[in-house]
């Protein structure tokens, strides 16, 4: 399918480090490659050498680093290996013990140093090998390559006879620019899953009429986009014939199927034409990790700590369309298997683990509703905006990446304007152990109450859509903060900047639970006052189905009045009586200037600032009166002098 060689990706230069035992031909290999002549005398270690830029078709500058074999230079060699883009390990064909040292020392040493780059194994001094004991390179290297998968290629050469010297560095360069490992599993001889996912996305993008096959015209468009050259009709026929002979279902009347498209790329790789598949991937924005390159994602933008990121209406509408495509039986939910299929054009499913797994409402059969689907996207956009946009692009979002998200107004500005324009609110849930925090999060997802105490020690998120008092629908994200994690959270000055509202949950039947909650409230409120990130707060009296401890109502009401917040809101997860708690949370978040708790120290500080400001105002007024009086006197004096 491809006619031209691929571009070199985003590599500006390649650093190849040559290492191996003493007298295995390292320096002679380098000198012969650079000067095209075999040296009679070479120094123990060469300075960095540069190959001509036009030596290979990709025209990427190659710098070769020679290394010492001396034990005293081991640390220096290790540092060079860590900086390598590729490593050439040498052994001498006439000294079998140097080959053994590759598997007993050099390759384990690369792993110890965590050098994760392609390795080219080179047998030097081919001309000196004993011809009486000839064995094939494949026979010699196969066991080593089975053990060390990082070996990309093995080759034998002779510097004195000029046999396969340029090929050594060509293969090293090729292993960097067009690596095999991300695309192909040598053991199973199949495309790697992440490569399949990327190629599937490319296939769908090129299938303009969405009929599940690439027509001749679509194949030609694909060829022009990737290789800047059209396919002749006879070439298209030839491509389809090759596929059909090996994989009949790869070609149908409408054109080349996805299976046929994948088969072609596996065939290119098997034949050593990795540059063809890499060219395709890079033309569609993929990097060497087979993820979309930064150039295809929105530029990073500066934001204040109290600003958040949300999806735009365009992105939400796109997600609704995607959801309906996978809601095959029109029951308003996507089955778990369909969710995996939905993300089959992405590197993976981003919701398979925390914090997104189990963070949104599901059906009884484990399916995800449209509200749950959009809620997970809202959570991912808030926590990891770049990842959210990246996965939107994997799901064929057609708009510009920067049009998918928007930056909210600063919360301090919202407070001054006495209203919030956000669609997504993050609520921090504080409280001691066994207060009922987890039960509250479960209830927000519509899950039934359970008496089993899980003792959650990790932060957890729950997100759902809540109908706000104004009739608008808002995403409410509850972030459960375990009691033992509060100190760590508040050690960060900006920890409350991301919080739109905080709630403090306590067990209304337990006096100690209330005391701990009151301490948490004071601690969080004080932190907000000290850092300037005060947050509206609500007190939630959980387990209202149990008998309250004596003085419960009096104590909690007094604290809420003293600190200027609403009276505690009683709820019972067991009885399913939540007293409109989620709507009330959203209502408080929409009014960021209200229900902000005030400590005694904070109140005193505000009174002091008021007094200072008032004094400054009096001083300013007095100074202004004096200036006006002085000006009037000068006018009067000037007039008197002129009349005299």
C-alpha cells in the first residue's frame, strides 16, 4: 500500500551507545562506519562520533558514543547507557565467552539500570570466526532473544572486510524511529492490542460513509493522506487480492474490512516494513507509545487554583450521540460489554479502575445510564482535563480539541458576584469514622443501604446529576475524605481551592462523633480563612433513625449559629430519608457567598481589618479636607495680592 518511506516521527537526533567486553571490536566498528575505512590504530575510547545526516533515508542525525570496558569506568558507562536512545552490544565472533557475557552480565546490567530502549546485538570480527565450527546466527541467538525481549535485532559484521557495517547503525536507527515492540508481539506473532485499537480508530476515521468497509476511493484517500501519493487502480486490485488470498473475509463487495486492514499491517510488520505502519500512526497523531501526541491535544492552559474545567455543550452533545449509538436496545443504558466496545478505539477503558470505577450510577444489571455516562465524563474532566480530551478524540470527537472544554470563573469572583455559573460542583465530605459518609455517597448513586461497615481508608468519589432549585441540572461530585487523611489534605495551602462546598457528617446518636466533627469543622474553616479559600459548609446529622445523644440538638445548633452556617440537616440512610440533602448541597454551592463558617479568630481578624480600613478612611478624608483648605487659602492669597 505504501510507496514512500515514512517520516522520522518527532526525533531530532538519535544517540546510540556502543558497549561490550574489551577487544570485541567496538571502536573499530564505529571508526569504520564514520570514515568508511578500517583503522590500523584506535584509541581505547573514541570521542562522540557523528554519522553523515544523509547516510540513511530518514536523515535523522546519529551520534555514536563509544564506552570503556574497564571496571573503573563502570559508573560512567552506566550513565551513558541511561542517556541512550538505542544500545549496540558487541561480542567477538572468534571468542564465544564474549557472547556468553551478554546474557550473564550486559543484558542483566541494562535491566538493573532500567535502560528501556531497543538493543541491537552485534557479532564483530566475523572474518576471524573459526570456519570449522560454523553455526547459524538464529541458532545462537534464539535462546537469548527468548529470555531478553528488549533485543530488537541481531547481526554479524566485519570492520576489516567492510561487511554489514552501515547496517548495524541502520537497524539501530530503525529500532528507535520504527520500534517493533509497541506494534507487534514476537512471541505470538500478532499485533499488540494497543496497536489494534489505534488502527481500528484510523479505519473508522477513513470509512467516510460508515458502511464498515474502505471502498477504492476511501483507500486512495487514505494512501494520499499518509504517503502523499495516490494508488493506481491496478495497485488497489493487487492489495485486495493479497488480503483475499490469505483472509477471505478481509475483502467484501463494499471494499476492505477492518479485519483486512489489520491483516495488511500485520503483513507489513512481518516483512520488516514497520515504517509503513508507523507512518500511518504518526499521520493520525500517534506517538511512539501509541497515544495521541500532544500536538493533537489542547495546549496546556494556565488556571488559578480555584478555577475548574468542564466539558462544553458541544462535547456533551457529542457524548450523547455516542451513547445512543451504543444503546443498542434503546433502554437508556449501555451494558458493561458495550462500554468496553465503546472504548475499543482508545488505548484502554479509562474507567476500569479508581477513581472512576463505581463512581457513577448503574442499572441493576451493571449497565451505565446516560446520567451515569455523562457524570463520569464530568468527573474525569474535573480531575484530569487533558486525559478527558484525549479520550474524547479517541471516540471520534470531531471538533477542535480546545473546543471540548471550558475554564470556569474563579470561585472568589463567584463569591463577589454572589452567584456561580458552574455546571459541575465538587463537594468535600468530612467526618469521623462510622459517621455515615460512605452511606451518603452510596445514596447519591441510588444504591441501597447496608449495615456492613467497610472502613474505607482511601478517598472515594461519587458523581451524579442533581436537579438544582432553579430547574437546571448540575453534576454533583462527592469526594469522601477519610478522617485520617484530613491533616495531609490541609497541609497543602491550596487544598480547599478545588472545593465548591464542604459537608460535615456526624453520627447524631454518638456524642464523640459530634465532637470530632465540630473539631474538623473548626480546622477546615480555619484553614480556609488562613489561605483565602473559604467554602460554604453544611452540617449533616446522619443516622437520624437512632436515638440522639443528650444535648445533641442544642450543641450542634449552637455551633452552627456561632459559626454562621445553616442548622444541621438530619438524614437517615437506613430509612431512605435524605431531607433533600443533595439538592441543598447544590443550592449552597450555587450561592458561594452564603453559609461560610467563621471561626472566632477569623471574626476577630475581620473586625480588626474593618477598624483599620475605617481609620484609613478617616485619615484619607482628613487629608483631603486639609488639601482642599490649603488650595482655597492659596487662591484667596493670590487674589488678595493681585488686587493690591
